[in-house]
C-alpha cells in the first residue's frame, strides 16, 4: 500500500497521465490479475482509511473518525483473524494508528505524527519499547536514506532472514510515498524534467462543480475552502510550499525557485508552472514506489514465492491532482474517493480480468480472511468479494452502492467541509452538513484546540450536490436542482438513509448538533 497513490497516476486507469507510463511494474502486476475500476474509500484520510482496512468497519463502528483517532491493539481484527489461520503477520513502513500494532513483527514509522520522514526516518521495531516519540521510554532507530528504499530493504530482510519459513505469511508492505510534500529520492531529480504533464481543464475552468457549501452563498468562501493549485486559496495553496528551497532540499539541493519570477507571473502562467512542478515531484515519488515494487517482485521470483503469493496493491485513498483546482484528498469527488486496487494470484485469478463491481476499503479485510481460508468475524461491516476475484462476476445481491463520510471539517488549512454521501455506478449524491463532530458551540465542549491549521468552530453552509456520472464523469455539473433528476435523487436519499442506519453511521444520539442540520436541510 502506498499513501495517496491515486488512480490517475497509473497506466491501467487510462487517465490523462497514463501515457507518461508512471507505473510500468504495477501495471504489469495488475494486468496479470484483476483490476477494480470501482474501488472506493469510506473516509478519504490516512488514519480512518487504515483503520477501516484493519477492522472491516466504518468510522463510527471502529471509533476512528479522523487523524486523531486511535485504533486499539485488540480491535485490529484483520491481523488477529489471519494469525488464527496459522499465518505469520508483519507490517512494515507507514502505520499511522497510534496504538501498538497487533502483528507478530512490525517495523513502522514513529516520528512526525507517525507519518515518518521521507529521508532518514525513525522507526520502531518489534522488541523495542513501543511508545510515543515524546515519551521518555520511546525506543526507535534512525535509518539513513530514502523511506521508499528503506521500507523495501526492511521488508526483503524480514522475508529472507526473520520470518518462520514453515508458516505462510501475511505482510503489509506500506510506503510513505507519494504523500505530500513529495520529497523524492535524489536519483529521480531529472525524471520528467523536460516533459509536459497534461493538465486537467477543470483546474482553470470549474464549470458548475460545487455548491454554496464549497463556495459560499455569494462566492465568499472561494478563498477559504479547499487547498488549491492556483492562488485562489489564500491560506493554503501549492505554490506556498513548492516555490521554496526548503521543500526539496534533500531531493535536489540545487533547486532554485527564483521566487520573484513567480510573483510577477500572470495567474494562468503561475498555475501552469506550479502544477508542472507539483506533478513532477509527485510522479518522482510514484516512480520510486514502482521501482521498489520491482525489487520486491524480483526477490519473490528469486525465492520461488511469486506464483504462490496473493499480491494486493492499493493506496490508502485517492488524491486530487489539480482537478477542480484542488489538491490533497478528503473530498467525495472521484479523484479523492477512488482507490487503485488490483490483485494477482494465478492459481485462482484469471489474468486480464477487469470489473466495475463496487467495493470499498471495509471489504478488504473480510476478503483477505476468506482468501486465507477463514470466516470474517460478525463485527465486520464489509463484505468479502472473493467470488468476484475468482470469477470476475458480481455474486447475486452484491452491493450496488458505497457510503462515504468525511468527518474532520475545515482541518489543516485544506479546509474541506464535513460531508457524507452515496455513490452508485451511475450517480453520486453528497450532503455537506458543514460542522465539526464536536459541538463547538457548546461552552463545555472539549476538543484539540492546538491542532494545527484547524477552523473547527467555523460552520459552513449546508448544501446538496448531485452528479450524473454517466453523462458527467468529471463532475462539472451539480445537477441537484435539475427537475429531471427529482425521482433519482429521492431514491438516492432513501438509499442513503438505509445505508446510514445499516452501518451505524447515524447522528441522532451522539451528534445531535449535526442531526439538527440534517433534519433542517434534508428536503432542500
């Protein structure tokens, strides 16, 4: 699993970037197995997504709503169940769930809020005292080099020298890359240097995407909401971090941004220059992942493990690469919602299979447990798609929609309003309720007031958005008010009510301040 490796940055997903061939190794693995075109995240942010993957549960059920959430060791159901089936378990690289990992072996990033550093990261390994880096009992080891290379070195070493070779293994091999701020290994500094990176049209002209929830009633929130490539967002835009020598000092010490030139550019020139630099850095990190996966594949082949290992590749969510002039994830828009997902296992999965079946990251754990010969525990809300892997077809009664919820609200200067919604194969309905999950209007309420870049107390306008993905796959026209869709929208609202009830995602009891907004605006 890579971090923020979005489906646009692959060959297999036929995006505008596919012809740059950013992932030759990953594409080859994908084409030798099954590719999912409709894999979606339940909450597009690192910690909740990882919690969903380890528990098979949505955020309210597993208790991890946002980046500050903690997944207790005893609730890490995926490794617990896999261990019961006789597998040795390991997790290496990015983990980001605070509590001690429930794996036989771990070696994970523990600094920078468990994000880890791109260069010379500190990691804590099984056998060391597991504690927060600020704790005097913290034990860790600093490794020299680039994190993508280090994670691969440690993983190969575990496979070769540390595991019990009499047992099958379950290994989570997890990169920090290509997470923001895209510090690539120095060997990639010339990769794509003289290449034009195709740009999304919506970065310049966003049509009728969005609503009063994302723009304000009279456009008054345009400069506040959603971190941008352009200078639109005055609090956080890409250029603020890009045109800065410090931003890539370890990747390219000769980088000279010549700040004043950028200040003199027209807005269109500035967007173009910033986007080109941003994407090159992002794709250099992706290239580092792809090359390291190539090393891993070669190792598996050399050890005679390649054909008999189920290989699953995914990101922890999608990522906006300038679409709608947005960067980062969090949104329910396609590029942030969709996860890359493919599986290679020649014994059971036919090469060259592709499916549009809807799956989400709560479905991963039950599927892996079933693939390993087990039965998913009852508390898992996700569903095993083993049948789809093995036949390429959806079983009778397979889910026809997926539920999404972003809880954080106006966080980290990315400033995305809290929202939830439903996506089917044809349509998407989003409701922005625009409030933090803690009732910040209550004088007795407590929340993390020192959390960086947050405006939790700022309520944003509630609004609905509806997109007909068959006619408008790039989500350029919010058709919520179009009377032609009245019946479809009414049906989607019914489905949304049912999903929220089924998944324990309702607000009434725990979050009455949010329920009030839902009740007041449900029939807008």
